[in-house]
C-alpha cells in the first residue's frame, strides 16, 4: 500500500510539473527527439524512426483533437467506431510523415525564436530549422492546454500555412466524394507509401 501511495504522489508531482512547464518546453522536447532520430536516421530506417517517434509525438500533439479537426463538420456524421478508427489512423499517418521526412542528417538545428499568445487560449511557439544543405525553414507551433500540459494542435509552415487546414481540405473533399471507407483505405495506402519512401514532403 505504501508503494502504491508513493507512486500516486510521484504521478501527481509529474503532472503538476508538466502543467507548470511553458508551451515552448513541449516543442523543445519534441525537437530533442527529432534531432536524435535525424542523427541515426540511416541506421534506424523508416520502421525504427517510426517506433522511436511514436510515443514522443503522441505526447507532444493533441492528436485526438487534430483528428477531429481534420474532418471539420463531417466528424459529426461518423459513428463511434469510425471515430475511433480515424483517431488511430490519423495518429499513425502523422507519425509516418515525420518518420519519412526526418530521414537525413545534415547538421540540422532547431531554434526557438519566440512565444506569444494566440487565439482562443492558445500559444504560438515560433521556431526555425537550420540546415547545412537547405534554406532555413520557419515552423510555428500552436499549442493549448490539454491533459494537464501544453499540446500541439497545429503547425504552420513559414508562419502562415496551416498543416491542419491542408489536411482538412484534402480529407473532407475525399470524404464528400467517396465516403469514409474509401478515405480510410486511401490514408492507409499513404502510410504504406511513406514507409516505402514514396510521398515524402519537403521540410
């Protein structure tokens, strides 16, 4: 009983610490993992990168909220079973994108540029990715408090292009045209393509 009580105390302390940590701490933890994966990208391969990134991405992002947002008003039309499948598929698709695109080390560096208040209780963390081989890329993370800490709910390329908005436009159009079952199979095929080295996106 004493061990259980002590474990509960430790969990409570960790949750309190996470709640007190600033939004940029979530982004910095994610960046640490991304840099480690990049440095070992070749040795890990896609599957190794996917497995290494899965838990940190699920911890850093509010993937359930993003999965819902990616379907807009269409979300209300899904059954509970379809919603559960989409949440998990969206998570796998997100992790696969990172595993496929963060695949080559070229002395990258992630710099946090600043932090500012966003709309609806969110915070924007502005960052810059520097690389020896490519132009600098500005990434802005939008975070809000969820599950006792700050979670990423969107990423903006060059400060303006919302990744979630792009996904929503893509997914809702497919859902309108072909229905949920077809959307589901299409996104599963995209995950397979990413695993095979196809469908990478420039970062």
